[in-house]
C-alpha cells in the first residue's frame, strides 16, 4: 500500500503541474486573444492531466484489493510495482500523444 500511495502522489503532482500549465497557457491566450480561443488551446494535455490525477485513486485501490487476497506479500508488491510501471508508461504515452496532436 505504501508503494502505491507514494507512486499515486507522484502522479498527482504531475497532474497538478499539467493543470497549472493549462491554466497558464489559457490565461496568456485569453489576454492576447479571445476567451473561446483560450478554451480551444488549453486542453492540449487534458488526457494526461486526467490520467495522472486518477493515479492516486487507482493504485492504492489495486493495493487494497490485492491485500484481500491470499497472495504472499512479495507477490502483491511485485503486482503493485508492475501496475505502477504500466501506469507510468501509459501516462507517458498519453502525454506524447497529447503533445504530438496539440493545436
């Protein structure tokens, strides 16, 4: 559980930073253009933002579910670590896609 919570908080911070980046870009765009244009361009990393914010919920939930099984502690830790790596790789892939398709 401790590993899942720590990784979840790292992902949460990444989500907060990406949200702040969207706010900064939207504020600059609104001051130099129109409000509708600001809404168009601020969501360029919204998928990454959403995925990383939910990591703090998903990973500990997985650890909690695994703690209710008869698996050994070492096996549960390996499964949680594998899930964390998969979640991070997914977040990186989504960020790459978001940045490649931004307007």
